[in-house]
C-alpha cells in the first residue's frame, strides 16, 4: 500500500507540474491579449486544481504510512535537527499545503470575478505563486 501510493504520488507530480505550467502560460497569454474567459480556460484551471487536490489527498495518506515520518514522530524535537527528517515531516507537507491553498484560493477568487482580464490576471498570479511554492518543496529532481 505504502509503495503503491508513493509511486502514484511520485508520478502525479508530473501531472501537477504539466497542467500547472499550461494553465499559467494560458492565463498569462489571455491576460496580455485581453481575451474573453472561455471554456478551455476554465477546463485547464480545473484540471490543475484536481491534480493538485488529488496529490494533497494522497500525500496526507502517505504521511501516516511513511517509515521516515514514523521515525520523525518518535522524537519530533530531535527530528527538527535532522535535515531529511525535518524535510519529510514538516517542510514538504506544509509547503505543499500552502501551495495548494494558493491555487485553490486563486481559482475561487477568479471564479467570483466577472471582468475577464482580471480573471486571467488573478489566475496567473495565484497559480504562479502556488506552483513556485510547490516546486521549492519537490525533493530529488
Ligand atoms: C485532502 C483532500 C482535499 C481537500 C482538503 C480539498 C479541498 C477543497 C476546497 C477547499 C475546495 C473549494 C475551493 C473553492 O473555494 O472553490 C475544493 C474544490 C474542489 N476540489 Fe478538492 N479537496 C481535496 C481533495 C480533492 C480530490 C481528491 C479531488 C478530485 C479528485 C478534488 C476536486 C475538487 C474539485 C473538482 C473542486 C471544485 C473546483 C471548482 O469547480 O472550482 N478535491 N477542494
Ligand atoms: C502538490 C503537492 C505535492 C507534490 C508535487 C509532492 C511530491 C512528492 C514527491 C516527488 C515525492 C517523492 C516520491 C519518491 O521519492 O518516489 C513525495 C513524497 C512524499 N510526500 Fe509529497 N508531494 C505533494 C504533497 C504532499 C503532502 C500535502 C504531503 C503530506 C501531508 C506529502 C507527503 C509525502 C510523503 C510522506 C512522502 C514520502 C516520504 C517517504 O516515505 O519517503 N506530499 N512527494
């Protein structure tokens, strides 16, 4: 179960990155061109959100299965002094959740905005901030 989920979590990162980069580039292009907000803008933004949410859900389950996190939990204080234990038990999850919150809030704010140029701009800025936080917390490239 742990191995299967870890592999899935590892592969899904590419989905998050791919749809993230596409959604961000499309939003930037549409913002600059002052385009209408069309169906494919919404679809790509939604795909990015779904991949990100799925990744968070699997990550949360992995957190309770991971042998590395288990070792960290035996003495959380001591784990903070170990780079690898601190990364897996604290930095990776906290950064990823923060990145996902930025992406979710960005989509939600953009949905509530009626002006199409502002919709694209908000999508672009929040998605970019979110993906940068996520990229900063991806291990072993
Ligand atoms: C830990 C698990 C999850 C959490 C905490 C979570 C949280 C959220 C939140 C807060 C929103 C509302 C965003 C808004 O304000 O519009 C949302 C929307 C959504 N989530 Fe998740 N989610 C999780 C897992 C998933 C999974 C596994 C999927 C799909 C496979 C998913 C798909 C969606 C979709 C489709 C929306 C609606 C997006 C829209 O139409 O704007 N989520 N989720
Ligand atoms: C967009 C969000 C995320 C991305 C892109 C991501 C990416 C990754 C990657 C690339 C790995 C390495 C997989 C491997 O070594 O084969 C990993 C491992 C892991 N992630 Fe995430 N992750 C995300 C969110 C989360 C969250 C929210 C949590 C916890 C709440 C989490 C917990 C873990 C755990 C426990 C491991 C495995 C540690 C181990 O036992 O070696 N991840 N993640």
